C-alpha cells in the first residue's frame, strides 16, 4: 500500500504516544474489589485444653496446675497467676498434713464450675469461671466466682527476704477469695532446726487497717535444710497490702520480715 508522507508522520506520532507516556512519573492505581474484608476470630484454646485447665483447678494437684499454667496460659496473665496461686496453696495444705479434697469440674452455659461437698455439713457449693478471654491462642483471664481476677491476684517477684539468720521467705502469690479472705502464700526455707512461721503475723491494708491472721496452713516446724509452703489468711482484708511475717527460731526468738503482697500502683 502506498502511503503519503503526511500519513507516515501520523502513524509515527501514534506509535510514539505510549512510549512518551511511559517515560512520565509512575502513578499507583488503587484496585477496588467487592469482596468484604475477612473477619479474624481471636484464637482460643480447644474445649479439651480448657477442660484440662479447670480440671487441674478442681483436683488441686500442684504438679498439674504448674503444667497447665505453663502450657495453656498466656505468660504474665491472670490465668497464669491463678493456676500458680492455686497450686502453691494446695502445696501448703499438703505440707501442713491436710489430705487432698479434690472437687469436681463441670461445664456450664458460660464456662466452667468447680464444685465440692463439705464433709462435715454435706453442703455442696460451686465456684463459677466465666468470661474467658484469650491472648495469642492461650487462656489469659476470666471471672472467678462472679468477679474479675484483676485487682485481686498477684505473683511474687521471686525476691528472697531473710528471717533472722535461720530462714528465708519468698512470696509466691496473694489472692483475695470470693469469700473475702486475702490469702498470702509463701515458700519458707530453713537453715536451722525448729523454725516456726506464720503465727503472730499481721497484714496492713493499703488504707492502713491492720488484720491478724485468721488461719495459718503449713508445716508446724521446719528442720534445718527443709522448705515448706505456708498459706496465711486474713479474713475481710483489702487486697494489695503488706504482710508482716512473724516466726520464731528454736529458742523462741522472734524473726520477722515485711513483704509487699502486690506491686505498687
């Protein structure tokens, strides 16, 4: 086909136009879609894992509670602290010579219940665990007995304090129960014979109100090289105070220490 000079020029201009456009600044063109954004459901434990956790709470076995705390709870969470506190408290009962009294775990509409029967009265009571929350696929928090754990449970820092020259104490956990008792659980190690602790201890609430111990669970006396868990209860006390731990050496000399039961606000 024969082309005139003007026709050839027009063809060259049309061919060159895309090349000229491509030499300009690159512009990102957003893409639109009618597909809705995916809804991400927070990961959570399986029903079996949850049954393992609250089943361990029901049995009160210290080793089982340590296991579920490690495997199934978010590090540093209230769920972790609760399992550790419950295991340490159960160990105090064992160390004090009290037999295990395991409860039964049941499911309910909102979570789980742990139920037990009073051997003296025959009365059956249950503690409900509801409003379960999760973090990174692990159990993080829940309500115990109808109230959040936040503000009524804490773990010790791991620091060890001296009780005279014959023993040391380490705070494991503190917990305000649904019944209103602040339970402080400690591990005591003795380097001398005949060390007794807990009796004569007191608790000062954040507002300054002082309470005497309403109960002490643990070994009667520790011999040299021994250790034991102690649970010291203060009925009706406000959470977050300071424990004045009092004990005695074999010559009945008083040994004592001040221990904060919760981090400073």
